């Protein structure tokens, strides 16, 4: 398993080597892998199979990147900013 000393990416990575990795150890971590951005397992600790070159943001970087969005088994997508309702409502 890849990642830091514990096999995870709590410290984030800008270029994962690919393969199994522990994510969300210290909170939800935004993953960018093969043209897809997601948070695995609703933000709870999980082992994921990352592609080579995947980017994993730290939990703090993820909080900053998402701003006011909440993580409830997914991320709300705002079609016109935070003043509008989430897409699909």
C-alpha cells in the first residue's frame, strides 16, 4: 500500500504512484484521479485504488477548496454559486 509512513495520504500528494492507498485518515480528502474529482466513502477512512498521477488533497486543503459545501455521501454542485439551490433540486 502506498502513501506516507502509515500507507496513507494524510499529508496529501500531488502525484500518487498508483495502487492501493489509505485516504480520509484525518477527515475527507478530495481526490483527483483520471479526470474525476471525488471524496471516497463519504469522507470516512477508506482504501482506494489510485491511478498513477492522482492528486490527493489533505483534509485541511479539502475544507478550504470546498468552502461552504457540505460532505454528505457526496458534494453538492452549485449551478450559480452558493446563493442558488444545488443542481437537481
